[in-house]
């Protein structure tokens, strides 16, 4: 069955259509100014002279614009200034309306569940709000400048700025613009002003909207008044019906810089897949609401929020929960995230996350685990606590790759039974290589994630499992990772002595092999000792990195009877080794240290040859793929945008960088 392209996803630039209404509005402004009276405002000089605020048209003009005192332009230059000022305001009328409508979260959440989502992405209104806000800020300055310039040229009209309702309301509105717009758009101010201050100043937009309602005749009262009323009603409904008191939310730190909050879903909370909430902790601050992704907890009918220390509020939170505790919290929402449409409309997904940005991907994995969609995860994280928590508590699914690139300093404490399709790497990824490798594997069917699961290992006779477990370890971990773990184990047994650096001892090697071989460890303890003594020629019971690798690989040559010989392989052994080889090959595709040879990271070269699969209308065409990114790393986002331009795969972003 063919897939209808873009069936649920609005065009990425649907908001361009709003500018069509802006142009129509600006054209109407020009007509109402320059058309002859009564269609427009251009009057004969004699009619203008009869007005109490003009002596008639100057500069030899037969007609000019002067319907009332505040917009009287009785010479050509004033008429030009008036046209520029009025057109900048009329062009913005549709933008004024959407500035308020875009923040009616509950209304937009409802509309996103209707067929209108096919044309308008109500879940990604924040990006539109930001863009329109900057345009309105610039054009409001233009509007005010040309009106003031016109008044300054004409007799005593500058007094209208403080003597007329139009002047006073306009002065209030333009005075508020810098406080509303600049803290949210200028990087220098965003990085130095606390979020609560910036958000508080942003609420001056309500006063700005009221000033605009009183600024001109009745028309603008309704154009601005209706959206302001809808926004206010939406906020009231949000406070009454969408704000939930969680009496006993569970707070637990995952490390020095992150914590997780878990709570039972309150009545009316509904499904929280691919959603975010606003969180308020009254014991921390009664006036701060912060947006966080919410995702299903392992406990039924419970949800979780993961928080990373990134500012004053999160810093205070980390200090307040030094031990696991239960505290009250207010949760507002949930609201659909920008991920909802592309995730629902794509057959193959690659979710890229940095830090706690992994939480929307976890939500999507749970949501679509029982469908035919493939969701692959590329997670870059330096917080060891986060990695350990999610690997221990989340089932990442078997039909997609989970690639974790750990960039932290502390050694990870990992579970023993990591699925074969969950691969862990040290260092940052080559994103083009990683994503191309995922597409190659799925499009060719060679090394599919679900085929990496080594069920045959559990049915293998005990005498074969030692070799297989060690080979599996080498397919999941690098020698460097195993050596690092063994150094840590060696120092644990070396307590009271000088710490080992880049060296391992006998007890550390025993600990590593005990961890890898589990119950099969006892059958080869004598061979472990013998091999260690052969390689430890110095007699100090110490091995460096090179000798450790020789020791580890010597364990792969153990015969079924414990001897250091090679035995003929059975068909079962060959099948398992073939699977392990596939795991090793798959791992090499995603290795962070590998880059396309002879070119920079995002060269024109297609290393894996994925372009033929992405072209046309096939099952693996670019339109059936989508990349999702959640996190605060601009370099990662730049790489994903480069991949999007190179291969034509869509990209949806959720950054919460407000």
C-alpha cells in the first residue's frame, strides 16, 4: 500500500500564507489613504481648508489626506510619511492577532488534534510567535518614527504625542516594545537576564495589546481585542482546568547535574506521549513555571520529568534534593510537542538528542513500539547518571538502533544484559556517518537491529559460551573501554596502595572476566591465571594497555576442555560467530572516530551510497524519513541541518531555548 506523502504534516513554512493576508491588509491601507473621498481619505484642498486643523493642501497640491487631526498630511512629504507609517501598522494586523493566538496553548492543543493540523502546525507555534514578534517590533518602531517625524514637521502637531488618545496610547505601546522583544531575542540579554525576569517583562505584551485597542478607531479595537480576549480566556481555563496539584511527587538526583521527577498521573491528565508540561514547585518559587518534556514512567499510570542543571532555578532544585524525597508540585498541561506531527507521519525516524533531550525520544519509542514505524536513537550525553538511569529503566525497543555517545569523564556502571542493538561509544559522533549507517542498514536489510539479538547464545552448550561471551564483549565494547573498566576494578582491589594509572592487576582482570562470563567464569579460572602469568613476564602482576589486549585475546583461544588450542567449529558456533561478526561490522559503521576519507565531515561524498535509496517514491525514500532533534547544542543542530540539505531528509527541532 502506497503512503500518501505528508498526510498529517503541515508544510514547514505554512506561516508564509499569513503574509498574504498582511499584503492584502497593506493594499487596503493604501486604497483607504489615496483613493478619493469617500472611498479613501484624499480630499480636495478646499475641503481640507475647512477643517479646523489645516489651512488646505500645500505645495500646490489639489488634494491631500486630512480626515482627522492625528493623521492630517497636507503636503506631499507628509503624505509619504503617513503612508509608510500606516502601511507598517496595517501589514502587521494579522501578525498582531497571531502573536496572542499562538500562545493560547489549550486552544492550539485542541486544534492540533483536528484535521486543521494538515495545514497548520499548531504544536510549533512558538517559532512563529518569535518570528512575528521580531517583525512587529521592527515595524512598530518604523510606524512610530514616521508618525513622530510627520508631526514634528507640521506646526505644533508634536503636542499630539501627549495631548491626544492616539499619541498617548502609541507612546505607551512603543515604550513597552523594547522590554517585550529585546530580552527574548538579543543573545546578549538572553544569556544574562534570568528567565523569570525575561518572562515577566514579556507579559507586558498584555498592556501593549490594551494600548493598541485604544490607539485607533473601532476597527483595531476588535482586531486586537478578540485575540487578547481568547488568550486571556485560554489562560484562565489553563489555570482552572489544566493545572494539576501533585501532592507527592518523587524527586531523585541522578548525578551532580540532573534529577528525575516521577508522579502519578492526576485525573484528566490524559496521554502524555510526545508532550511537554509547565512545572511549578511552590517550595522553590511560587511564580516560576518552566517547560519540560514529560514521558511515561516505568510504573503504570505514572509520568516522569527529567531536569538538567542549567540556571538559577535548576541549581536551587539540585541543592534542595540531596536525597530522594517526596514534595508537592504543580504541573500544567500536557501540551503536544513539535515532534508530534513528523513522528506520526514518518515510517522511519532518527531521533537525535543531547543531554536530557532524550526524553521526547523515549516517549516516542514507547508510543510507537507496537507499530511498524522504526525509531532509531542517537544520544550524545556527558552525564553518567543520566545514561545509567535510562539504560537501567528504559526498554529502547528491538526494531531500531540506540547509539549512545558518552562524552563524560566518570566510568559508567552498566547493566550486564544490554541489548545487542544498544551500542555505547566514547566521544562525540560523526553524525553524517551515524545517520547514514542507520539508513544503509535498514534500507539494505543487512544488519537490521532486530537481527542483532543473540537468542542463539542462550541455547549454546556451556563449553562454547566462554568464547562467545568474550567475542560478544568485543562486539559491544572496545578494548579501551574494557581496559578502563579493569583499571577501575584493579584500583578497587588495590585499596591502601598507590593508585594504578594505565595499568591493571590480576584481581582487576579477574573482576572484569567475572563480570563478562557470569556463571561460566568458574570453569576457566585456572586458564585465566595461566594466561596472565605467561603475559606478565615482569612478575609484578601488572599489565599495561598493550599486554592487557594480548591477555584478553588469549582467552579467546581456550579450547572446550580448557586447553589453549583451537577446536573445530560446529555449525551452531559458526552461526553465532556470524552474528557476532555482524554486530562488530555494525558497530564499526557508527564508530565516532571514523570519518569519510579524504574530505571534511560534511563533504559532497556519499560514503554509504544512501542517495539512491532516498530518491523517488520507494519505501525508503527521503519523504518517508524524518530526523528529530531535542537539545540545546547548536553545533549538533548545525550538523543536522547540513545533513538535511545534503540528503533532503526532514528535520524537526524542539529546543525550549526560550
